[in-house]
């Protein structure tokens, strides 16, 4: 045990499920995250008490080419069925490469627990999506346990062609009981309802709570959204940049039974809130780069008269 703090391993490569390679990020205070090279997918994010903050299905398949149910799948170059490609695009079903010498963080940062994963066009994509691109995903665990994902996508076409894509960080949060969860920051906004043929509605009510299946794309959303888990007195604060939309999804009981890699009752412990760009796709000319970033932080919920004071969470934190 001696000298452990000096030899802290911030980044460690090892074998995960089914012999797939994964990387563990650790921070001094005991926070950790796990990332599979398959899909560049974060599959675990734990706080300093070792509590899991992300949901991964007990039936998740870690067998390519199937995607992993839970954690943070990357939807690129297509979100859901908004286009002609496979559902959620192909980035989550590819093996990414680890950059052995990633560029350092800006000098003002002390961040040591981070990796850069890279995905480039391959011959077998060409049939469906005939573009050259470079996607660099930086996954970083901050000293206070916040998890940051920064995507840089560059058009490297040599034929002068632009390309267009939609995108989402499909984050599955672990919640104690979905009926005791609320989301603040999306009230009064317009959304497209995927359960009603992508029709546009305006959100009523002062905070979003859950009592049935939900699949909505909120438009022109604020940079900060709070997900409040009353049972656990915990709030997730999601900050985002370059991602104007926010998708909220929970399959509820009926739909959950039809999803083969999800346990029948597991919908009670999961909530997907996704920083996304869906409504207005991004177009890049050759040489152009797009950047989209999401940061999630767990903070203890402060109660006041049995209600959370959203001003505290959204502004003072």
C-alpha cells in the first residue's frame, strides 16, 4: 500500500467482458470510469463511495456487432431513425483506436485521468456512408468526479464533398426509482414526440416527471439540465456545448418487455437524457471541424420544504 498515492494510476488498460479491451480512468478521491474501445462506450462511472451512476442492463450484450445496452453509447452519424442508416448510426458498433499520445489539456487544467479515442472511415462504411472523416472523442474524469466527453468530428473528404450528420451522447443515468425522478431545465420548451410521429408540442408543467413511456426530443434547450433523484437525494447536472437538443427516453413496462437486452423491470432504474443535435443536422465542408461536449456532475440535492431549490442547483453550483 505504501507509496500508492504517488503511483496513482490514472489510466489503466485491461480486459473487460468477453475479452474486449477496456480502459479504467481513476481520480485521486476515488471516482472512476470504464470505457470500452468497442463503441468508445463509457460503461461505468462511479462516485467516491463506489456507487454506480450510470445504468447498464443486466442483459447487455458485450458481443460485437451488437451494441452495448447502457452507459453512454455514441450516436453518429445518425440519431435514431432520422435518416437512412442503421438505428443510431455505426459509431457505437465499431472498434475505436486509443491515441497513445493525446494532446495535453489546456495549461490551466490538472486533469490526468483522460483518454482520446479515434474513429476513421473504413472501406466497409463506404457502401452506406461514402465519406472520409476523423472523429476524436476525449473522455475525461475531473478531480471532483465529473465526467466530460468532448467530440471533434472533421470532414477529411478529398473529393470536395460536404457531409451532414446528427449526433447524440445517449447517456443512461442510474436512478433509484423512475417515478421519484424529475428533470428541471426543459419546462415550457418545444419538443418532437417520437411516440406521436415526431409531431411538435410544447411542454406544460413546471418539471418533468415520469409515469409512462417517454421519447421526446426537446429543442433549443439550455446548456444546463438537472436530473433529480429524490430517493437518493442526488442530482445529476448535465452541461452541454454545441448540442442544442436534449432527448429524454424511458421505455416503461410494455416497451421494456419487447427489448431483448433489457430486463423487464430495469426501466425503473434507468433514465436516458441525451445531449444531442437532431432537429438541425450539422453540415461540414472538407477540412471543417465540429465540436460537441457534455459534462455530467453528481451533486447532493439540497432540500427545502420537501422541494429541491432549482436555483441552487442550476446557478450557484
